């Protein structure tokens, strides 16, 4: 029989129809057999196939895969634990991680309150590979960002969020934990060394503080607590694995926290370490080389100070008996770091000239204690010059180790700091003298280019002043010559010189250092046995060694000049002296002048003296020029001199012109004294060539007579027939300021003639200096009104001024304004018979399809107005306009004027 799922028919000689469907009924099959039988064809055998279809295997495979995945998921879920926290800050289900040593080993699944709502219970899933950490003594805590004196922790949570960390413990398996409030400051890893320090008190130490060895951090304070009897404090310290070998059985620890200060006869003793140690606390230690390594959990004593630890190298010393030394208090420094203390003093009785003692030094500097090493006893002095060494002053007396070469040594002679330089080989010693101390004291340094090269080792007072013994280091003695100069140095010099206010300042740490500066000159001659000390640089330059000066010359002035005591004396603008005193007489004043010794050769019988002007103001069309003297001369005045005079003239003139114009006088006459003042300048081609000396009234001729002092260099040039003298004064109007250079003070302008020598002239009062249009080409414009223009307003051609409005008037009927123009003769050919004129007020505005157009002119046009003109373009150029030809003045610029480009040549005469 045929299977209900298939039909097999073999018809080799005919095509079998294709049926759409999957199953066929038995009746249909029987009918087909009958047909085949009739056709004598063998019938197909049809039978039912009872085997199971392969498609049923798919659900079975899927079931197996699902079971495997289910068991895999159950396996990967790991161990579920419960952790109870006091708060739930930052705990988020399916997000907050559980980490150990930086790696994620689990994740929070649920976050809920406990039954009493006082705490937070967290269910977390721990990965199977990390389930071994779930022990009874395992500690969990929440890591979140925090900042404290111990430092900043939990920075990684800023990106990933808060997470739970743990410290594995021992014991049996456990899945229920209570979280710690805070995590440990440091964790003990494999190889780290955990030790316990016992101290009488905690001091300034805090959790997380560092443990230092030779100023390098090698561990941290892990925790601290009372001992069981509560009599001491036990501090747990973790030493990093890399430095665990430094801790020995005989290691001694001491506290270097905070600032320890002690005030005693030896001064103020201040002990301080790094800023981190001051704020957070710190511990340091010292270990002997021949001691075995420390064991885990070993106990040590924590001493409060290095002295209490009694750890160090004993060094025997001998020194001069010095008050203020105290065993256990006087400190020893090396490279500005404390490395020990004076442990013991012998023979402290003041009757002994020398005493001996013992220094207890840090073993780390044992290699520096050699034959040529020097130990210096320094005694800081409390004065302004040593403010830059404030830490040294706070220390009081202290020993300083200066390393040297040679064989190891444990006994030394201690020197005072003033003796150290003298002890050295090839030191140059000489004497410095001064009338007073100038702020210099024993122990201060000698500088060259701001570098110390020597020291003041001794100071002595005598009747002549002060004497110092100076020592220059051997490697710098080649800098000292016969012409070397030594100047008292405050490094903050403020002085008034010919260059004004002069401030010389070194770096802030040397402002009050004081001392002496070496000034190199021409480096001539061998070093001398004695040198003077100069008060300042200016005294050194002038060769002034005394604190007082004596008069070199006495000058006489008719009137009190603008000078005073201390005013400078200049030679060709260079300071060479000072005014010592001014004494009033019956009809004049005597002025005592001191010329510095270095420059007294400049004073001759031909010397000529005058008072320097404090400032000069020059106003021109280009602007205002103010030339002022330096501040010192402005405040106190100054006297100048040169050798252009003669006959031993000791007169002090009011200014340079009066000093040099003796006999060079011009007499001027005027109808009145309007705009004339004493001291008024006379100018020739812009140069000042003289000044008005006096203005008097000639009653007989009813005129003003003016005497003018002239510069000898220009007298022969202007004192000629034909010379004209005009008063120039400012003209102020709405259109601007004319003659701006005479705004502060009018002056007399000279137009030199070419005639014979002459010294008497009449002054012309010519306020209108603009004469270039007076003989110009006349044109008349007609307008309905004269708005926006005034007399004197300019006339423009293509933006260039070519004329002016001479005057305006009404016509006979009064319905027109006649505007009379004057065009410069060189531009008269530009005015043609068909030229057009319009008002150019300086601005114009228009609105069109293309937008708003605004045109502006010069400020003078805005204030004073003006008139512009042009000539329309054409193939035939119109004849030149006739004199006084009339044109119509238009209100606006013609639209076509932009395209007018007519050009004409002036007519040839």
C-alpha cells in the first residue's frame, strides 16, 4: 500500500499529472488502480509508513540545550550573601559592584531596609571563583570619594560610582556580614611588614600618616589604639614590601610631627619638618647596619624626638667659650636640615677660655665627617639686615657642618663664622673706612654682581668714624684692583637723580640683606690695604667719601630762582654737584654750590651759570608736546653751567637765554600791550630765538616799548631791515581753533628781512594769519538762506580746500543771500561758466531700494560747514568763469556729480 505521506508511481511511457497536496485518500488510489488495470499496466503497491518523523528531534534538542543553559546560569550566579550597612549611599541594585584588589568579583542584586528600617540590607551575588573570600572574619565596607588630611581616596568612584570592597579574613564559610563604617587606611599585602609602636601619647599622628626614612615615605600608619592596660598608645604601622628590609631588630623610631618651639637663652628653637608632616603627622627611624631584620608584628618604642631616641654618631668638639650654648637644645644643621644636637658640654664655667662637648649626629651624614670638614658656630643677629634669614634667627645659636675631603674623623675644632674665611688659604684681607656705619655690621657679606665674594669679619669704632676688616675669598681676590670702589648696599635704594625717581631693588629676599657692594671700574692697579666706603652709587660716581660737602663757588642772583637746598648742579645735563645753601642779601641772593671732587676740573673762569627750566610745553597743529625734567629737578630745581662765558662771571641767570644773550637785545614798539607778556617767546621758522625781557610805556610817544633778549646764534639773521614782527594768538570759533600752537601763550613770529643791521622794529598785530586767499579770485553765489555756512567756511573741489567764504550779505530786495567767495589764484581755472556749487555740511543721508546711504565729512565741515563745486562732463569744455560771476547755490549735491570727471589746464599767461 502507498504511504499517506508519499506516492511512488512509475510510468515510463507517459507523464503523470502533478497533484497539489500532500495526502491522498484510499478511494482516489483505488480508482487509479482501476484505470491502470484497464490499460494493462501493473498497479503500484501502496502501504502505510509507521516510522517517526525526524522533525520530532528538534524539540528534544531544544529541551536539552535549555537545560544546559539553565544549569550554566545557576552555576554562574555564584554565591548569594547578605551585607548590612548603616546607610545606603550610592548603593544601586544591578549596578553597584563588589571589588577585591581592583577587580569585580560580584554585583549587588537587591537593596532593602531591615525590618526595623534603621539599616540597609544588601543582597549581593559573588562570582564562584571568589567564594573562598566568604569567611567569618572577612570585612566589607563601602568605598566612596572622600578628602581629608590623610589625602584623597576613592577617586575611581567618580567614574564608576560607589562600590563595595572587602578584606579577606579567616574562619569558616559565611554568607551574612555586617559592613564596616570605614575601610582601612592601608591593607597588609603579601610581603608588607606590620609592626607595632608603643608611645606615651599619640602626639600629632593620624591615620594614614607617613613613615619616612631619609625623607622618603616607606610606610603608613594603619591604626592606633590603647594597650590593654590603657597606659600607652599602640600604633600599627605597615612598611611597604620594597622597604621592609630597612626595619631591624634594633631600629629606633621617633616622632617628627608638628612644630616644636623652645625659647631659651640660646634663642628661639623651632623644629619643623615637611608640610605634610606638620598637617598629618609623621614618623621616622634609624636602623643599625649590623642588626638582624625585624619580624612580623614586632613591637618597638616610639620616641618623641631624635634626642630622646639617643640614636646618632657621637662627635667630640672643642670651641671658644660662648654664652647661650645648652646641651640638648643647641642644634646641628647640614644643608639647612637639622641633623643632630649638642648632647653634652664640659667645662661650662665662664672662667675657661675653651670648652669641649659632644655632638649627637644623624648617622646618615657619617660620610661627611672628614679631615677637612669644618663645624661653624653661627649666632644670628636680630636686625633688619638679617630679616631674610628669619628661620636662622628663630633657631638661635646653632652649629653648621660644612663638608670637606679627607679621612674619616670624629673630633673637630669649632670656629666662629667670622673666623672661617680668615682660616682659609689665599684669603685677601684689607680695611674699609667710613664716616658712619651706613647700616653695615659685622658678619654681613660683600657682593659683586649680587654674588657673595667676601665678608665683614670685624668692626671697630674710632674718632674718624668706623673701620671694618674685610676678607675676600681666595677664588675672588682677582676682582679687587686699585681703583675698585665699595658701596654700602641696602639692595633697596630709592634716590632722586637727574633721570628722575630712581629705584634700585634686588630680589625681595635681599631687600634688607645689607652688606657692601664691589663696583669695578677700569681694573687698574694692585689691591690696596685700605679703601673708603661710599654711601651710595651716586656718591661713588662723584668720589664723595664724606657725609658733608663744602662750597666750591658762591653765585649771586637778583631774584630768588626756582631752586633750593639740595638742587642739582648740571654740566651739559650731567650731575656734577649740589646746591648747599641759599642766603638772602639786601638786594640779591647768594647761592653756595658744591662741585663734586671728581668734576671740579670742569669749573673755569669762563663758566656761565643759569637756572634750568622744569618743563617746556609746545602746542602745534600736530598736538601738544610736553618736555619735563626728571622728577628730582622738578621737585628741587637745578642749575646748569658751561664754559661759554668769560671774565669769571658768578652771576646766576634766570634761564639759559638770559645767560647767553648779554648785549643781544632788540627793541620793539607797539600801540598797546594786548597779548604781550614778559617772557613771551620770539620764533623764527618755528624755532625759539628770543624772549621778551621787559614791557614799558613810553609816555612821550604814547606807545609801548618792549625789550627782547635774542639768542646770539640768530641775532644777525633777524636783526635786519625789512624784518616783520607779528603777534600770533589763538582764534577760537565754532569751526575750530586756529593758531593752536599759541593756545597757552601767544608768541611773536619773525619774518626775517634782507636789509642792513637794525635792532628797532614795530610789532604788527596780525591775528588773521591765513592770508593765502586775500587776493583770490572772486565768485558770488546766490542762496535763499545762509544756513550751515559762516564767513570763513572753506570751499572744496573734490574734497580739497581751494578757497573760503569771504563775506555774506543780502541783496537789495532782501529775498536772496549773496555769498562772496575767494578762490586761490592757482585754482581759479577750475571754476567754469557751467560749474555747479552746493552745500557740503559734512554729512548726507539717503534712503533707496538699495538701503540707507550715509556720507560724512571732516569734523571741520560738521562744525563750520562749507561749499563744494564741480563742473559737468562734456565734449566741449566751457570757458573759465569771469570775476564776480554769479552762480546758484544748491542745497544738495547733484546726483550726476559722481560721474563728472572734467579736467582742465590752467591758462598760460
